[in-house]
C-alpha cells in the first residue's frame, strides 16, 4: 500500500545532521513534499580540508538536492554543542524563511562501548552532541514554534523504557536523554499545539556510522527511507493531538497501512529488530 504523504508546501524544516544518512533522507523526503529545508551539520564544502576528507556528502550538497524538488534550501554549518552557533542558526533560518514549522533533532554521536572501555572524551562527545545538542536546538525554537501553524518538534531517539544497557550504557544514556527532553517538551508546550515526538527504527539503518562501527551486515540493515517515510507519516497528523509519543518506525507505518517492509531491506529476508533491542532487550514484533 502506498503511503499518503503530506502536502508541506510553504512550510520550512530545520534539520540537524543532514550531510548523509538518515538526516539527508529526511531532508529530501520533506523537500519532495514541498517543504523548504534548512540543512545543517559540520561538514561544509567551505572547510579548508573538505577536498581531503574521505567522506561523502556536505550540507551544501543536501541543500542542492533539496532544491531539485523545487523548494528553497539554506545550508548552515552548525556544531549543535555551541549555544551561540545554535542561536545564530535559528535566527538566520527564521530571517530567511519568515518562520520554521518543523524542527528535527537528528544530529547524533555514537560509540557502542562498555563504561570501562569508553574514553571520557567520547562520553563527553556523545553527551554534548546528543543531549546538549537536542536541548539547545529545542530550547531556541520553543517560543517560535508556539507562534506558528503546523508546528512540530521531532527527535531521532528511542522510547525510554530501561534503566541499564550493559555494553553500551554511555551511548544509551545519551540517546535516552534526547527522548527525555523531547517528551518533557510535549508537556511544556502541551497548550500550544506543538507536536513533540520521538521516532526510532526497529532495525539498524544503513548509514556511515553503522558500517564504520561494524554494527552487523547488510542482512541486518534497512535503508534510511523507512525512517523518512515514518517522519512523513507523522507529519500527516494533527500536532495538537499527536504529541508526547515515542514511536517505532514499523508501528507508525503499520498504522498507515504498510504491511510489507521488504522495500526497505538491503537483502532478502526480514532484518532482526536489533535497534529496538539495543534499548529494550525484551522487544519483539507484534504477532
């Protein structure tokens, strides 16, 4: 069954971490539906060493690809840990487009390691990018979102349902912190019709980080499009009614009538729910 996708014409989305992977997929999916895009991240073609990096993608490349869908796009280099930079980026986005309707916290740092094995600098990085970055971005846009129509604050992070994660505790802490901030805002903005929700894939997603850290093989992964389709489905809803939810991609898409996820798989067969089980070891798909 084909998804019914929202008409986002004239709206603007501010998305963190759009150079590649899930963030880029979300940006282009929204652009295809008519949404203007603010593409942010740390990889810019203006960097002195850009040509020497062994990395595909840039905030400018994502912006150009968004514009191919007939929308306007703005690329802003952004370190989400930097309070002044986040405030300046938000001001620039609002000045450029008049208003921002959709804010998506996607930027994230990852390293799966036990507490004793993780260097303190990596712990600080994950805490600062994931938790502080989500806090700063959400905080700077909160008042603005109160004043616009079709206002959404969405975060790429898992449901909060555990009190430990052996072998990956520091990363789990940082991702659950992203959810905690977002879902707290659902209550704080509850009277202002702002839809604050988190979304998370059931399976691992094929991204540079997944491959770099050796998180399984292609049999275990799906494409980033399952996440961007999930975001689109959320955006078909009423933000005043659909808020305070921590959702899995499969659940949202099933509700929309999707019962075959093979289009998102990299190989034949159904990938195991490894991403969900990272934070909920007892997770199993509904019968």
